[in-house]
């Protein structure tokens, strides 16, 4: 009985751990996560002091990054990070636009700028990689949303507004749940197959010699059915959002 109890406790701990990971991923983090030297693209976010960070990274290959950021307010400060001698970022005479151009190499794989602004309502971006546009490699905010067009605007409260959106409507969760909801039958069948496999493993390893074998087995399948119904209702609700 002691061994069976230990096994059940271990299974519960694993389930709690996995649920915790899902919750952590769903609620997100305060800073954008990317790996310099492995991630290729732009990453844009706002810190607690309302400074806007524009950082670019390459995957240890040579790439050029160029573009501009403009606003209807004033850019009070332009901070450069990781710039080499040939990298450039300059503020125009009206202090409302920054133009930049930088190269990354296998040895130098991330640069960035930080903007401190005042009296503005929007920021307008034009961001290029190797003199071309790749919207999938422009990542906005902690959930790495891609912009809708090659020249795009975000308002002053864009990043604050992201925190008010339910986690399941944010990238990448929104894309995942959308794909699951487009083929509900396949999703539910797949979940039930995985559930049955998990229950059979529990039955063989934990419940085999338990006195309440039938009761626990009934409970496991009941939880699986309720889980399937819950997922169905959740995905159905999302399809109307």
C-alpha cells in the first residue's frame, strides 16, 4: 500500500507541475523572451519606466537590420546597446524620428535601441531585415505578436492593453486553440486516446492490487469524460470570440 501511495503522490506531483507550466505560459512574463544567437528577428517591448525597447537578434549568421521609428511626440533620449563602429542610429532635428542601420555577424549577434518619449500618442515602425520585410520575424510584446503591415503603428497604451487580453486569446495560445477548434472531432479523439493510454498505465502500475480497483478505475474514466466535455465547451466558446 505504501508503494501504491507513493506512486499516486508522484503522479499528482507531475500533474500539478504540468498545470503550473501551463498557467505560467498562459499568464506570460514581464519581459520578452528570446535567445540572442539563436533567434532571428526584431523584439519590441515596453519596460516598467515606459521606455520602448527595439532589439534585433540573428542566428549567428550575417544579417543586416535597418529601419525607422517615428512618433507624434518627442523622443527625449536614444540609448544604443551593443553597437559596433559601423552601426548607426540617429535622431532627426525635430526629435520625432530615429533611423538606424546595423549588421550582425556570427560573433556579434544582438543589438538594440531604447527610446524614452514624451507627449506622444503613437509610434510608427518600419523594420527591415536584409533590406526586405518579414512580418513573421517582428515580435511585439511578451506574446510575440506580429504586426499587420510592413509599416505599422502602435498606440501609447498598446503594451498595457495586452495585459487586459485573456491569456487564451494571446499568441501563441490563440493560434493553438484556433487550430484545435477547427477540427473538434480529431482533437477530442486524440485527447481520449491519450487519456485511455494514461489510465491504462495507471491501472497496470498503481491500481492493479488496490482494493478499490474498480472504484478508482471508474473515477479515472469519469475524469477523462469530464475533461473532454470541458475542452469541448472551452473550444466552442473560443470559436465565437
